C-alpha cells in the first residue's frame, strides 16, 4: 500500500467555535471559510485540507493521494478488509 500524501480530513464537532481558535492558533492552519455549520482550513496551496462540520464529535472522512488507479484499488482493499467503508 503506497500513499503519496495526505489529501484532506473531514471531521465533525459540536464545538465549532473552539475549532476556529484551535485550528489557527495551535495547528497553524489558515481559516479560509466559515459558515454557521462548518469551517474550512488550509495549510498549503490547496483550497482546503481540514473541514470541520457541526455534529457529534467524530472523524467523518479522510482523503489520501496515491500514484495511480492500481494503488487506489490496493489502498481501498486494505481499508475495506479492516471493515471500514470506502467510497
């Protein structure tokens, strides 16, 4: 399984205001968009890397970059074997 790089993370939290401070002050992320129910942060030249949406605290989705379709299939198979749904 070869992951090239981190793509994004989508998290849920009932503490959106806390995340706005935490992301910027402690993680060094730039808050690029804020709505009533979500925050979007960037850490490099990509539009966004971390999305925090209102809801029960939980990891919602993760995205990873891979070299090609074969690598994507291999990563997906390994994740699904661990009983984690892949979309």
